[in-house]
């Protein structure tokens, strides 16, 4: 029992740390213990270690650790991709010799499909073009999304790529290239997640989530069947077939540990899948939620920043008329998005509205924006259209030449910024 408990604790600890690392910076969890733990792990503890190392070795240890950490996180190399691939393969190699002979025909088929799909989607997510912006496709990418004058303003230039930044694009500092609708750079696939592979990334998360859940449930099922066969009275519940009285917790656990040790490879992989399942499903749910909100990881950070500006009273908005003059060089006509912005949001340094002598687009008086609720999110068309946009990035939602259908446009305009 001792070794297994230790392994389980270590895996649980790693899963929890990964959870905190992934979710601790989310604006939604800003005032929760998760965010506090994130600061503890990534700010306070490193600072403490840094201070100690400064005193003991005058900083030699931390310098080399920082270099290694930077290499893992900020350089483009397949180390984590290989680790992920090995985790999948080694897990399956350990699991299958025990599990496979016990499976029926249907289970073998569903099992094979759920094992193959993560590899397929891992390959597609890693090796397909995330939407790298080049001089050749720049005009097309500029017309992909309209500028919302809130998160993205026309005229910004990427100095590294020497190109005007299209709306929703971002320069990836790891890959050193601009990517269209960049969600984030993912070290697990050693690639950016952008307009070209966002759907493969979602399918990779979904297939991995299904695989870990399936492997965990199947492993538990096989192990309990084995333990029941050997110890028919193995049941905690009082209403079982053996004397109507459940066994006590301690012998129940001892039989569990026998079950795990009897097939230790499959048992360990089952434990690992059960402990990582909530993490993978959590990540999947988070990305589905982002799609539901019509935003990306990158944009959700920007919305978080705006929330802070608004709370401090530094954000102002005013109306943008539809017939405003446009500089078509920096703001070309878009071809596939059904709505355009009706507002402009700016920040000022002094908490006062922008000065009237500044040339800023829009008409009318500036009014303070206090809450994200008062701001429209141009990139949110509703869940199903957002999902369509992820899976069919070249889908044209409505011919922009056609008159706007009143009801539908109204409904779309009412979508608000994610909170
Ligand atoms: Zn760039
Ligand atoms: Zn990248």
C-alpha cells in the first residue's frame, strides 16, 4: 500500500500543480485561492529560492535553472511534444498486455479508435499551418475579421515581420512570426494554436479527454472484476449478495492494493488516467467556454486588462457610425464577417475623457465604461456560429453586400464582452 499511496500522491500533486499553473492566471479566478496559489508557486516561492541562492552561491544555480526553464517555455523545440507522445505510447504499452485479452469485440473496436484518434489529432495540430501571416497571404488575413476598435485597432504594425497586424492576430514570440487569430503557443504540440489548427487542437483535447476517461473507467472495471472473482465478498455496501453485510474499510483497501499490485503496470496507468482526466476535461471545458464567449486565450487576457482599466475609471467609449470614412490601406473591407463595430474604446492616463484636439475615430461624447457588460464583443456571434468559425475558418457568414436581416443582426449585436 505504501508505494502505491506515494505514487498516487505524487501524481495527484503534479496534476494539481498543473491545474493551478494552467488556470491560476484566468481573470475569472482572480480572487480565488487558485490565483493565490498560482502567485505562491510562481512568484513568492521562486523569489524566496532566488534570495536563498543569491546568498549561498551568489545566484549560480538559479541562472542555469532560468536558462533551462526559458529553453523549455520560450524556445521552439519538440521536447514537450515528445514527452506527451511518450506518455501516450508508454501508457498504452503498459496497459494493453493486461487489458486487451479481457476485452470483447466491441470494446476492442472502440478502444482502438480512442487510442488512434489522439495520435491523428496530435499530428494534425502539430504539423499543420496555424495561420502564419506572410506577404503572400497578408491581404486575405487582413480581411478575415473586422477591427473592433477595442482589442484591435487598425494601423498597428509588427516590427519583426514588417506587416500590418490583422485584427485578432498576434506575433508569437516563441515561433517569431505573426499568426492569424492566435489563441496561444502550445508547448505540447510545439506549435501555435491559430486560425489554421484551432479545430485540430480542440479535437486533440476532446480525443485525449475521452481516452483518459475511457482508460480509467475500463481499468477500474477490469480490476474490480478480478478482485470480485478472487474475493467474492469484496464489497463495502451492506446490501450485497454475501450475507447482507459489507466488509470493513481496511480489508477493502488491502484487497484494492492486492488488485493494483497483481497487475501493477495496468494499475499504475489506470491511476494516472483517473488523476489526469479532470485536468484534460477542465482544459477542454475552458476552451469550449472561450468559444462560447467568442474569444481566444490571447483576447481573454486583453479583456481581463480592460476589466482592470474599467474598475480604475480609465476606460472611455463612444459611438462609431457605420458610414465613417475608412483608410482602406490599414482597414480593408472584410469579406466574411457579418457585423462591424459600433463603438470605440480607449484608455486615458488621467481618468479624464480623451482631449478633443486628438484625432480619434468615432463621434459624440466620450462616456466612461465601467463594466465589460457595457461593451460589445464583435467576435461573438453566438455559440454555434463561433464554433462554425473555429471549424470552418473560411466560412462566409453572410454576403456583406446583402442588406442586414434586422432580427438576426440585432440579436448578434447584443452579445457582450466576456466577464
Ligand atoms: Zn510578427
Ligand atoms: Zn508559436
